[in-house]
C-alpha cells in the first residue's frame, strides 16, 4: 500500500482517518502554542537558532567562504540581544 492510497477495509479506513485526525490535532496544538508566545520568547528562540547556525557554519570546510553568512548572523544576533550600534 502506498502512502496516499485509500485502505480497502473498514478497519483500515478507520485507522487512516484516526492518523489523519491525530496529525491535524498536533498541527493545531503547535500553531496555538506558537501563537501565544510573547515577543521576548520568540526572540530568545531565534537567538538559539542563530547560535546553532553559527556553530554549523564554523564546522564547514575551509574551502567554502562563510564570511558573509557569519556577518549576517552576527548582526542579527546583535540586534536581537540589543548590542547593535
């Protein structure tokens, strides 16, 4: 059975519907959690994301230039933490 195929039995269709409903419920909960976050919470999450991105950049091979990306991330990090000039 492929991922998009409709199950032929009633039990399979119930399972298929239950999985679809569960997925929709999870997406709704995530959207609600994201909507109630405050601006400082979102900024703190973005700071953590930027730090992780900078760490990944630092692990790149020396053949690839990371200077422009690193400058952009460092500037965004400075703006979010209030250290920008």
